[in-house]
């Protein structure tokens, strides 16, 4: 999405382990394709999110919302659109970064209008 390769790989693994707990057993076999369809359908919106708040974006602030600097933010967006309450519950149980998900959710849902 951004061409940025300076993301934290260890953080990616930690966050994906949390987020992927929100993929049901029924979804698991087809989840990669489901994610591909999501990216195809939401590509413009994802580009706006990362372009505006991601690395080099005019509102980039990795300290306040590091998910816009990590590739797994795409999986978080997909889960926010698919199972938001489940994601929030798992995230809050598994991480100490509740405010990060709250901020990211606001960016994804409301922060993509004109600058």
C-alpha cells in the first residue's frame, strides 16, 4: 500500500496472533481469499488511510496510532468491518493497547474525508 518496509516485524506477529483469533473456524479455510476480496473492494479507502495517516502521510503519528505504520492494519480493518465487537473484545483481553484500537477505529470509520 505505501511502499514502506520499515515496519516492526515482531509487532506484526504479535498483533496478527491477536487479530486472527477473531477469524472463526468456518472462515479459516477461505480467509486469505476473503482478505483479498476485502482489499479489492476497499483498496481506495485503504490507500487513503495509509496515505493520510501512514508513513510520510500528512497526519502520520506512529506514537499515537502505530497500526497505520504496520501492514497488519489491513487485517484489522477487515475485522473491524466484519466482526467489530469480537475484535474489540479479543483486543482488549489480549493487549494493553486499547486506546490504539480505538484511535485506529476512528481513523478507519471517520478519518478519511477531505484533509
